[in-house]
């Protein structure tokens, strides 16, 4: 199978949202990745793919983890560069002297100049263009130098300069468009300003003169993204004086820029990476090993089939739309407002300039990497490293595909509070019209810059109307100070923009080749990983009941588990297996079992220093683990690791008493105060030696809030004045003092702490690692964590019939296998395993529905108290209510590659209002299959304390009542996405008491699985949606003529919308 063959087992997805994404609702979900299927759309004068247009100075790229890490600060040595001393000493002939250029001695990259040097050079450039160069009219009869265009063999050894010149005149341009001539756009926004639109696009023609590469300029020798130091301009042939003026309406149109051509110039040093593994994802571009964005390539490359190639990749140093070095936030905001009509977010990607085949040996190794221990007796470490790193690069690159990353200065029209968060209203418009609504769908992350303060936001709703996007955005942060600031920005101007997702840390956290080479396969994790990657099954381990403490000592805690759950706990606490797996039903007590087992492990441990990790995929899931632990009797000493920024942004309801940001200052302070009292009572004029733990604790507290009045001993008072570095990391210091027996955390947080050395001294004490929600555990996360804690025992608990870890639909199948895989299913087949079949706290008929269609009639319902008020409301005893909505056929509309129906959204909101009147204490969730529909529901005011999100992002939540919106008006059988059993299982299993499904009955019955679900519902529970719900007069939005004309009529098959 090639890397682009369709997946036989990869779950179908609409790309609507990552399961880790946050959703609109009263519950604050954890941030994650949101995506749409990627298709290129031709927008007039707009790049088809752009990268971040964030307020930025000159970007400096560094090679890290094989990719690019953007550094926004000016170069630390920029003040050392020579400044222009005298205007009269300016030389207009750059060949007549040797300009001073400088390398970065470490990275060999072009170094930045000071702000003054760049600004003076540009000012000279602007001035001379009008005073001198404009008036030099070329001869109409001069012979044009020959050129070979952009095709043909490229000259490989172009001479370049390593940096900008140290004096003017000069301007830095970026090659943007390849044609019969090259179109260049400015590197710095300030070059054009409000009065020099003629300088926005200039042409590199055969009349231009490359000062280091003599002879006629050949267009094929220059690459899109090349940085060009332009020293002079030429008036183009056949250019009239009137062509100098370019209107604001035409500034983005290359055909309107007829006046200027490049005169003399230097090509600035390039950065090339060779022998990078790449594979095509069609017209979108190429995935490249070590890059977290897609790479551009010529069209003939993109049409190649799916095998892997080696590529030479050009990595641009400089980007368009940058600011001068040292530009502060206020100046940036002013520049953004001034240049918004010609800075739509241009950015140049890395681009592939040459492809070559890979060795037959490497091609075979990549095929073996799918199940290496099934096909090879001894697996070379490079196979695991190469395939894993390549697959992870693909996953990260697809997450960053096709984002709208332009600058959008706009005025905030209104600020409201909706479902527990601040919501701002604003419009977006480019100079050419509305941005693409498919890039601003529900849950899309963006940033809002107000007076230099940046707020993380996510799209609540988006409507394309009158050539504008009307958006509402929610604040991700629930911090009181942030909300107070947002509340005051009504009527103020802000800058809205998206960013490339900062996911490069996953590549940095992935083990290096050296770590793979040093890894011992006879460790516990080695045995587990070998089994997962095609090795032999690990048989059930013998029981060892003679451990210190005995099983009976904590009978109360052990007795809280069912027989099924107890078997897993016994295997973890007393078994000898390196790993154990559980395939549980929904609401089968997975989180409860992990928490109880962690406490049993802590209490029955032979060593009081042993640490037991309980991990999950999101902070929301980890919070549930932590709260469950806190309700247990005889709970062990524990801490919840959470990033300080996430902790700060989270609502106080999402905090726990044992969160690390809350605990560490108090724990360290108590220790230092106790040591101070001890030293004070013992010191007799002699110097007292302070151990490394106390010294480190003192250092971190001193940075926080220590004062002289806190201490009694002269030893600690003297140390307040001393400078020095801590002997241990803050986390290691905390662990040494607090001695936690259990750590609750996301697996990515633990991996990052281990890689960064924050947990170095105590990682050997980690005895067990349990993964809750293991069906969403990606392979790269398991490898990144397991290789660093190889001697721990592993427990996997999840639901194989729920949705797995999210990935983009276009991620090639083999890369998906390398990076994501099916960890739970593989562990359940290859490790000692158990099943949880008892479903708790759910109405029996809801369990029966999922049991028949998704679990093969293996479940046992433990029941739930019936809600009489709800039964009276629906008029029957069925917990599933099918509300037929035939009007979907007339009212559904398309938004990008997603679907929405305003009428269905209003039906759902009206149903919520009726339910809340009848059952005011019930937790309600509105679940949609399409993000555009999620956005439509979010726009409607008047409902609070309701979760609104896609099915995919609802896996961390349970609700008393759910309302499922299907939105699709025609055959469900044509959509693998809507027929995916795992997605349907998640949708129908979120409810505890009742599930309302608004659906076009006729369209749904064309799908076999939907037909069985509908026929399993009693006839009295199937009714007309409008009749049952009723629509209040005026509740539906008025539609203009344009909207009515855009409505589709479906008479036959159509493409898949998501």
C-alpha cells in the first residue's frame, strides 16, 4: 500500500474538530486542534496558502527538531552593526566597494541590522526612486537580454550575501510569484506606507542585474521565498508616468504594477535542507520529515503518486509583512491599521526544489515499520525513529494546513456574556472582500491584540453576509483580570489574527535516534512496545499476593470496585505483567477504576518513594480523575500537574485543591520556614550548610515573594542578598519535599517535564503509569513517554468502540499508522486484558440501543432512576425521541466544506427552552455532526448552562439530556462520516436520561445502520419535529433574497460535506 492509498481501517472523519478541542458551553473544554478538509480556493490577488500574519519584527528561523522555530526578539548583537554615518558618503554603485555583511557565528544565518540602518536604507530607497530612478527612461529600442523563464535546469551554485548591507539605499524584497518575470513584495511593511503603493510589487526582469551572478538574469535560478536586497530600481519598458500611481483597490493585483523593475540587486543567502523524507498529499503540498507545516512544490511534483521521496527543501529566512527590528506593540498596531489594505497575510512556505527516489532498503524499512517485530527478528532503531518522526511530522503539518493568517484590524461592536464566557462581536473584511468562512468556523482558535495585550479566543459563530464575515468569539481564558479587560473593549479597535499552531514541541519531545539506540528491549516498556509492534502476545502473569501491606489491609477501598474492575486492580497491584489492558463500555467506571487503582498501588507499594502516574489526554479528563481521587477514603498524597498558563486561564470551577500551581509555593515555603527555625535554634556563630533541596526551594521562593521579615536565622537572611543558581529544578524540588505518591497529569505534560529535565532526579521512582481514555492515546505519545520511563508497569483503560485519537482526513494512512495507530486495540490483543461490561448511571433503553448496535449485546445495564418529569414531558417511556424534520431538504446550506441549517438550529434551541422549563436542573448538551451547524446554534441568544459542540469533541463529557443535530438532508449512506459506528456510539452514549435526535427520517433510512437505530425506537417516540417542539413566532431569522437564492435543491448524488 502506498502512503496515499485510502485507509482500510482509519476512522472516517469530517475533520470537524479534534476530540481535544474546546467547545462552546458552560463547561470549559480543553483547547485542541480544529480542522476542515483542505481544498485550495482561488481568491483574487490572494495567496492560496498563507502562514501567520501576527504582529512580528523580522523573523529569525532556527533549526530545531528538524523544523523551524520562530524567534520574535531582535538579534542580541544587532547594536554591534555599523550605522550609516553621513548621507554624502552614500554610494549608489554597490560594486565599487565591499559592503560589510555578517554571519551569525552559531547558526550561519543572516543577522539583523539595527532599526536605524534598515530604516535609513529604506528612506534613501524611497527618496531616490522619485528623485532619480523614476526619470531614467529606458530606450524602447534597446536589446532585451535573453532569458530562459522559470522552467529548465536551475543553476545550483548561486552566489549570495549573508546579510543586509550596512548602508543605503536598499530595500529587502521577497520573491512571491513566478511568471515570465518574478513578482517581488516587500519584506518590511514600512517600505510602502500610505503614500507609496507603487513600491508594493516590483518585477525582477531580464533587464535586472544580479551583482554577484553576472550575465543575463535567468528566472529559473530564483525561488519563491528568495530574499532579494534591491539597491536600485529601473523604470520598466513601455511604462508611462501615469502607471506609477496604483490605486488602493488595485494594490494587490500584480497586473496593476507596471512601472518598477528591479535594477541592481543581491541575492541573500539561502538555507537548504537535503535528503528530507517527503510524501505528497496532492494539491495541498508535501509532508516533510522535521517540518510542522506543509511544503510547497511545483505542480508537476504535486501530481506524483504516493511513494516517499528524498527532497531538497528551500527554507526561507525572511517573510513579507514584517516589522522593523525593535518595533513596539503600539507601533505595530498602528502599522497594521495603516497597511491593512495591502497586507492580507502573505507568507512563503518551505518549498521543494528537487526530488529523488529513496534507497530500496529505506523503502523496505518504512514498510516493515508498520509491524516491525512481526517481519524482522531484530529491528534496527533507525526504523522506529525514522518512521515515528516522519509520521509525527505529517500529523503536525496537517494540523497547520490552510489557515487564514492575515491581519484584521476591526472594531469590537459588542461584548456580552454567554454560557459563562465573554463573547465579542466584530466583522472581518479584506480589501478584496470577505475572508473564507471555511477558515473561521466554530472552534477555530485566533488571537485578539488590544493595546499590546494578546487574548486567546475561539470562534463562537460565523456568518458570511454582504461580502463580510460577521463573527463572535469567546475568550478561552476565564481569568477575572482578562475578562475585566475584555469587558472594556466595546467600541475599541483590536487586531484579529490566527497563528500557526505551536505544535513543534511534540517533535522536540519525540525520542532521538540516540535514545532509540540506547533503549533496552528487555525492560517492561520494551516488552510492551515489542508486543504492540507485531511481537508475540504477553501471557497473563501469575498473582503475587505476598506484597508488603497485604491486600486485606485496604479492603474498604478494594471493596468499592466491581468484580471486573477488581481483576484489573489486582493485575496492576499484584501481577507481574509489564502491562495490562481493559476494553470498557461507555460509562463503565474507567476513571473511577484508574483513581482507585492508583491509590491501591500507592498504599501497597514496597517503597514509600514510589510514584504512580494516572494520565489522560486532556486537562478536563485529568480533572475528573483528580476529583474522583479526592472523594475516596484513605486517599494517598497526590498532585495534579497542570501548565501554569492553562491554570491561570481556567475557570475556578476547573481548579482542584491539589493543583501544582497552588501547591508548590506553600509546600516550599513550609519547608524553608521549618529549616529556618531549625537553623535558628542550632546556629552558634558557625556557618550552617544548607542542602540542595532547601537551597533550590529558597531560590524559587526568593523569585516569588520572600522578605527579610520572614526569617530569623542569619544564615537565611544572608542568602537573601546572595545570587546563585538552583541545584534542582522546581518540580524536582517540590517532589523531594512533598513526596507525592500519585501524580495526575496529561501524558504530554509528563513527557515535556521529563525531556526538559524538570523531573530528572525522581523519574526512576515512577513505578506505574495508567492511561485513562486509552482509545485516544496516540502511538507517538506512548513512545515519547515510555522510552523515558522504561521500567514502569503500564495500564491501559479505554473504549475501543469510541473515537480514537484525532487526525486530519488527508493524513496518509501509513503516516497515521506510524504516529497515531490503535493503541488500545493493540494492547488489548497483545497484553493480559479484561473487559468492563457493566454500564452505570444510564437509562436501560439507552444502554440497550448502544448494546445492540455497537457492543454486540455484551453489556449489562446497572440502571438509573427514571426522571418522571421528563417522561411526562415526552409523553412516553422511551429515552430516545426521534424528531423528523423533512424541512432539512429545503433549508440546509453549505459553509465552505461544512453544512448548516438555521431552521434546525432554532428547533434545537426551542427544544432546550422547553426542556429547561420542565427539568431546570438537567445538564443538556447539543451535539452536532458539523462545525458550521455548531456555529449556527451558538449564534442564537437566550440559552445558558448548555454545552454546544460537535460529537467528536464531546467525549470528555456526560449529560442528562442530549440533542443530536444531523443536519444532512439527503442520503446518509453517501456519508462514511455519518455512518461511522464509533462516531454514532459517542453521539448516542453521551446521554444518561434522554436523547433527542432531529433528523430527516427519509434520508437517514437510506443508511442501514441509521435504519436499524430508527426502527429500534418505539413508534410513539417518533414524531414530527415542528409539531412536537413548536416554533415561537419570530424565532427564526429572516432570510434575505440572496440567502434564498443560495439554497440548494438536491436531486441526486453530491460530494461529501463535513
